[in-house]
């Protein structure tokens, strides 16, 4: 009887050990990641590469365009270039064709340092604008002239024949008058154009012309008659 009791106790101990061992195995398996998840990187789903969600990649440009077409949205076409836009480019080109020579003449014919300084501003500003207008005209297919208007060429001839104080007064007033008139045109073009290149060009031209008007006024030689002429020219007719 004693032997049977010992055997029963041993069997009970063995059964308890087996139950405890199986419970530990179950707990360990429960903490393991499910199949297909092990080895993932930070922020990635199963099988996904960097920057992608599970099973989905970034759309390429062609895919985006196709999606837009399927949605019934037409791709953006060329932006319109109006007659006013074209005229604006022509005027900017013509301005550079005579104001750059005028700026050079100021360095040799002027007696006032303020006039010479204004001439340098004209040289710098219109050289940059002229490069820009030639680039934009080529992109937009707008023909631009290779020479200034007859009136502008006559102004250059007058400046060539003037010296000292006479040159200073002529330079300040003729240039201030022309800049005042084109300044009003730039505002109209910028307000109405639908073309991004023309908007950029008008913004640059606006800054350049404003700078030139200010340095011309700083000479102290601009007549009130000149300003009245500009006002009359830019005032809308009733």
C-alpha cells in the first residue's frame, strides 16, 4: 500500500510538471509575431518598401495624367498670349534699344553726377530686361523689333548733340516722360494678362521702371511740365 501511494505521488508530480511545461510553450508562441510580419522596418507594412503603403506605390506622372483624363479633367494647355501681351513685349524691347545708348551717353556727356548715376541705372536695368524680353519672346513666339522707333532714335540723336547742363536737363525730362508712360502700361498688362511669363516679365519691368523714375527725379531736373505731360498721356479719356 505504501508503494502504491509513492507511485501515485510520483505520477501526480510528473503530470503537474507536464502541464506547467505545456502552458509555458503556449505563452511563448502567443508572443511571437504572426507569419508575414516578422522582419518589418519602421513604419512599413508587410512586404512594403520605403515610402510605400502595403501593396500601393507612388503614382508616376503618366499615371497621374491618365487618372486625370479618366476623371474627365483635360490636361492644361498653352496659356493665351493676347495682343496686349505682345505689344508689351515689343515696347519693352524698344525701350531697351534706345535707353541703353542713352545711359552710355550720360557717362560721357553729362555734367551732373546724379545724371551719370541715373544713366548707370538705365544701363543695368534695361540690359537685364532686354535679355529677359528676348528669352520670353522666343518662348512665346512673339516677333520683336531690332531697332527703336523713329521718335526714340531722334531722342538719342538729340542727346548725342547735347553737352553739360543742356544734356542733363534733356536726359532727365525725356527719360522721365517715357518711363512714366510705360509705367502705366505695365500696370494694365499685369492686371489683365493670363500668361505666367508675361506676369513675371511685368513684375520685373515694374520694379525696373520704378527705380529709373526715382533716380531721374533725384537729379532735381524733372520739370513740372514733364509730369503734366505724362499725366495727360496716361489719364483715361472720358
